[in-house]
């Protein structure tokens, strides 16, 4: 961006799935009208349709790599020792 190459896009999105957990929608957290409004106004699918299929496929694949690396790291890491379980966990 600072060198003059590339672009910055701000896409206003709406979380229509839970942050974590098995549920496929946030129906318990949002009413249906709000959920549908958020889905219909999501700019990411709109921008995806503007890209050539091969460009979109490349970006999709590239964006998956950091997540795959994080999952591989987590799955191959040792379980914490019992005395480490509360490290970085705060409570009063």
C-alpha cells in the first residue's frame, strides 16, 4: 500500500455464524430480520463476483494457508503440563 502497489478494501460485514460452537447460524443471538439484512448486505460475496474465477480461486487458496498452518501446529503441539493450565488465564 505505501509503495503504491496493491489496494485496500474496507468491507462491512455481518457475523451470521457463531464465533465458536457447532451452530450454523446466530439465530439465538440475532432476530431473523437482522440476520437476513446482514446476509443480504454482505459485501464479500459481491466483491467475489467481481473477480475472475481463477483470481478468486488463487486468493481463496492463499487465504487458507495460515489457518492450515495454525491447525497443524495446534494438532502437533504437546498438551500443556498441569501447572501451565492457568497461564494467561485471569480471574479475580
